[in-house]
């Protein structure tokens, strides 16, 4: 059944209380016992199928191929890191090239695959677009390596301060609140709300903001979800800025214990519909094991749900080009990654 949503939310800036940002809706407070239980399960009780049993397919990218790619090309580099070619220039979302999505490179969720192109081979970037400061979306080493070849860093409030603290030149950094916007190189960027949280350590919980992004390029509209639980804001964004030609929508790292900060696939699909989206490209999957579901499950579920609702969906492999002017559905590339992952046989026809 479709998930109901209201349109009562107003276009308000993010609220703060005692230096902490708040979501539009009330998030239930997690008990210490519940939080410790999740960490224990992550460390010692994670199922074996949260990681692929063999190498997943990655299409290598070259600078020459990127230079020749047409406008409105999108390349998944991993997780929520996407390279977009817009008006002949390149923009990168939530860049993470780290081996692990963790403050430590000796522990934490490890990559399933290498990025399709190295940082050195990436072309000069017109901008880096950041959604929030979690380790699977913001990697300090990656950002510092990109700083010299990047013209602009668009960041939520507080995240830009962190970039400057790390050494990114302040004149390259712009910080935005919810509903604030900027024009860069003929592209309109709007920082829009999402329902999530922030923090990189024990003592900085919610001190920086989290956002989704609207990109308007002439008559083309693209939505980048960042991380979010399902909330009324998707419909408000759709009414303000839709319809969207493409939604880059979080679909992965979900669990019944944290629906307020990560959407189940049913929610991801409904958010796409709320946004009045045309093509749906599911992200936040296929690179790190950040939950307890099988690594391939997000693809299986969202593809099946999209078929039920007649939603156009594309599942390009890492590094494979998706072009909005000549869109394609991609293929069920995850089915070829060893039978030992126990992909249900009934899904083989997807």
C-alpha cells in the first residue's frame, strides 16, 4: 500500500537547541542499551551474506572516457559517491575513497570494491556536494586530496567549518541551511531537508546539519537524497521543485530498528513518488556492509517494488554510465556474484 504523507511542513530553516540541530519531526531517543546492542550485533552477530562472496563487477573509468561522456552522465563510484557531468563540468557527491567507512582504517566496514577511477585520474571538479559528516559520506583524506582540483565545496551548516579546519581554503567553501540555495556555473543548488543526524565522534552529536540536494540545470531537475528516514518533507520538496527527472535515492543500510534515519526500500520508492520523480537510481548500497541485510537485498527489493508500481528504475554497475538523455534500466549485475550468496532463484529473471 502507498505510504501516506502530509504537506503541513513549512519551508523553515533548521532548528537548533543548545547547539544541536534538530529534525523537523521528533526522532525517538535511542536508549544506551539499544545502542550498545546494535554495536554488539554489528561486531559479533552480522550474517555472512552482508558481504559479497566474490568480486562485484566494476567498469573501469578513464579520464578520456569521462571527457567524451555527454552531459547529464552519472557514474556510481561507490556507495553515495557519484560523479555527475553537468554543463560540461564534473560534480562529485559525498566523496569516500577510504578503505573503510570508519574513523579507523584497521576496523569498521570495509569496501567491497575499489573505485572505478583513482583520485589522481579524476578530472578537475567544478564542485563537491556534501550531505552530512558521517564517515561513509565524508572522508577527510579524500577531501584533502580533492581540494586542489575542486573549485567549490557545497556543504550543510557546520560541515563547511570542518572542511576549513582540515585545510580546505575557506574561499572554496559555501555552507547552506535548509531551503537556502546558490547558483554555480549556471546550475541552481538548493539544500533541502532530510531526516537524519550527524556526528563523527562521541561528543559532536548533531552539531552539524544534514541535507538533501536539489539540482536544477536549465529544464532538468535532479534530486540527491543524502541519508534520510521517510518523512513529509519529500512531498514538500516535490511540490516546491518537482517533477524531478532523476532521483538519486538512498536504498540500503536499513533496519527495522532505525527507520527514522534510513528508509526501507518501500519508503525509498514512496519518497521518489512524493518527489514526482521519473527515473529512480538507488544508491547507498553495494560498497559497505552497514546493516544486517544481505548485501544484494536493496537491489532485489527496490527493483521488485518499482515493477509493481510501474516506476522507471536504473541499476548501473559501479563505473557504468547512466545518461539521463538516453536512460537505460541497467541490469541485475548482482545476480552474477556467486551463488553462495543465496540470491533467491525466483529473482533470477529480474
